[in-house]
């Protein structure tokens, strides 16, 4: 018995590595103890030894945290991680993988111990993954780096599941070689689209002066919202109240439908291929104005387009185009064994200084309010346009039921655009489809 205690003390009190190969001796002693009737002592000793091993493993794990990012962010993480590693005595291991793939794999990779501690997630995935139990809750810094609107993007049921990194929303791109200023109203776009200079080369009865992918509900929603439609009631939190077929929504869909029927080539009614058509027309100087996301700027720059960027035009009804306000957040895997250090790391990544470096290296507009104010003073038109448009943006609902909206809403616009249904019929069918999908998947 005394021999067992001495051996256990050696193993448990810091000698675990040296004694790992003495387990044969441990269990030999335990066997003798068992024969002497000290079964409870044997069992408790095994438990304590294994606990010692577990504590040692946990201590070792805390020396490294892993972060998975898209390859475009790898250089940024490697640039800034050094100071954090020195200050905290840890190593930050950077892995690259498509962000959405990493998030989709989390439910399998997490339990298997293959998931990173820190990942990046679009705002519309944060609440969903949080509710599913895939993400750990985080505590947002209280130093003024986030506004209430920023916090809302990562909040579900009064819990935060991510730390905001970027903001993004649709903007207006225009070709400075074709027009001398950005149109500020849809009336201007309507007039521009009567100019024969922009007649579509394969069908002169159609016009491509202004194009946007409204068959993508992400692009279409801002117009529908500006006319009075909405996805969910109570600021996007009540899935039982869907407003995609109310009077305002139908008016907005009707306005869009007129563009598809009376102005644009038939190919604009496509589900996805119209995006390539729009990009091709704009980069070849056929189209003067488009509405799209800031992520398209790199392609336009590479093509040599002399483009400008501005806020979205006022709608034909005089209201603002309330495009989705999105962005990305740092999130922590619920399966992480280093949640405390991971929290420190995302706090570090989102400081004023590091968000300035993030902007300098990626040109993505930071969610950090102080850094955003600083970069707004630059002469970067894209940055200024995103920041200004974001003020009018409509936050995307981040409740899980939002997942069921996309297919129905996309069908709504396509069916109305093609003339298969009237705008009212298309809106009613889509609303019913979304309601049924939610009821089936989220039974109370």
C-alpha cells in the first residue's frame, strides 16, 4: 500500500512523462492491492492517475491553438500572430480551408478532435451554428469597438456566438468612361436604359445600360424591403410572421418584373448564369451601371475597367434600397479545449491596430467602429460606398429558419420574371413554400 502511494505521488506530481513506461509496475502493485481486499483504493488510484494524465494532456493542449481561414487571410494571420504568441506563451497554428466547408464539417470534425479552435463565419451562419450547439458563446469587448448593430449580427437569444470582423453590403458600380457620375435614383437608371447606345447586341429591342442579378434573392431583397416587404416580423426574429407577400412586397416584385419583361435580355431571367453575363457586359464596356457586392471589385480591376463606386440609388417609390447588411465574424468551436485562449486571440485580432492591418491587407471594411471611422477618411471609393450604404442596410435574420427562405424566395423572383406567375401569385406560392418548410423542419 505504501509502495503504491509513493509510486502514485511520483506519477501525479509532475513526473508523469518519466513514469509513463512504469505502468506495468503500477498495475502489478494494484493487482496485489486488489488481492489484499483494497479494491476501492485500487480503483481510486487508477482514477487519480488517469486524471493526472488528463490534466497533463490538457496543459499540453493549451500551448497551441489552431485557426482555420480561407487562403486569402493566411498572410494576415501570420503577420499579426507573433506578438500574441510571445505575450501568451502559445503557438498559433494556421490552417487554410474554404470557410463554409470548415463550418459544414464542424459537427463531424469537432467530436473527432479535427476542428480548429477558431474559424470565420458569415453572420447569417453564426446564430444557426450557435443554436445547433456547434459554437461556443463569446464575450464581446466593452471598449467601444462594436455598436449595437454590430453586436446584433452575432447575437441570438441574448447570447453572442461570434466577434464581428467585417461589414459588407451591395453597392453601385459605374463605368467612368461611359457616364460622368453615379446615378442617384432609379428614375435615372430608367432613362439611361432608353439610350440606344446600350442596346443589347443580340437583340436591339433590349437594353443593358443597367444590370443586376435580381434572380439572386440576396440582391433582390433590398428593393422588396424598400417597398415594404420583409422576411420575418419583429426585426427578423419571428418566423411565424412572413412579409414576402404583403402589398409592399408585391409592388416591389412588380417593379422588378417590369425590368425583366420590358428592358433586359431574356438571359437575365436565369437562375445563376446571368451573373457571368452581367460581369461580362460590364467588363467589356457594354453596361454602364451594375448593382453588386464589393467582392466583385477585384475582377473589375483585373479587367482594367475605369470604375467608380457609390451608394445605391433611391428607389422609384422614393424610398431607400435596403440591401442586406452582412459580413463575417470570428467564432470559437464548441469542441475547443482552449476556449479561454481562443477568446483572447479573437479579442486580439479585432483590436483597432490589427483591424487596420486587416483592412490594409484585404481592403475589406472592418466591423471595428474606430477602425471603420479611420478608413472612411481615405480616398477609397469602394470603402466609402460600403460604409455609407451599410447605414441603410437591413440586417439579415440570423435565426435558423432563415435557411428555409432562400429557395422559395429565389423561385418567387424567377417565376414572376418569366411570366410563369403574376407577382402576387409568385409571392403567395413562395410564402406558402417557406412556411411549410419551416413547419416541417422546426416542429414545436
